[in-house]
C-alpha cells in the first residue's frame, strides 16, 4: 500500500530544484555545475551574491543563461550551452581548469546522476549505445577532486527505473555524494531518508 503522506507530495519541478540548490550554496564558494540539470542553478543566484561558478572548459565566474538577444556564440559552458560572464569573471586554459579541480580548489560540485546508492556511491556516466554522452567527461575528476559533491536529479529515469538504488552502472566516486536534492526533498548521507532495495527495484522512504 502506498503511504498516504508520500502520495500527497507534489514533486519539485527542475526549476524548483535548481532554485533550492542555489539557496543552499554558501557565500564565497567556488562551484562547478555539472552538465544537464545542475547548469540551471546559475540562473537562480542573484548578482548581489558572491558565488563563483566554474566550468571545465575554462570559465571562472560564469553567470546565468543569456537572453536570446544577448547571446555570445563564443561563450559556452562544458555542456555547450550559452552562458554569461559575471563581473570579475575570467577564462583559462582547459589544463588550468582541471588543475583547479584536481587540486581540490573547488568548494562544491553539483552533478546530475544516473544512480545514487544510500552509502553515497554515485554513477554519473554510462557507455550505452543510446546514451548521448557515452564517456566519463569531467565527472570522474569532479567526483574525486571537489571538496563536496551534491547530486541534483529526478527520482526515476524516463523508463521508470529508480535512480536511488543499488548501483549497476559504472561508479564515478565511492562515498562521495554528501547531499542529494531530488524531487520531493533534500537529504544528507548519514541522515538519508531513503533505503535502497538491494535488487534496485524501489527506494523505500
């Protein structure tokens, strides 16, 4: 039987999740936003706040998405989306950008994920023929190098498969997910409000 309280929960939209993550980022942090849903977080940090967004392709001080009539075709993030540059922002070589990641100079990375286990293991990439990005990309470096890792994701994949589950996809980082924000609530590892069925059938709250 479905828990009545859970059945009444109205899921967050992707915009609401991005706004919630933006609210939780402390002032002065250097933050990488992973490809996909996390990139929208930059749209919800007002200019008066000092949060420095980093992109693997060599952007430091990335701002929100531009208006359609203000697009600079030379200014993109790692996901090839058009972005803006905040006051004081800068560009650097790709190698220097990854030196920031591997040198543990980022306070936080917000990643999307295919799966997250209850112990904090995260699977962020796959080699499926149907996958649009069949490679590790920068996620492996970010999972290992950022001081903190938060995951922003929906509860299930498009086919209904639960994402809060015992992992069966390649693992990016062991015990790396510190905080997760999904559609109905946020949680921290160690105080997680879900338990994974080891078959991966369904997360139990």
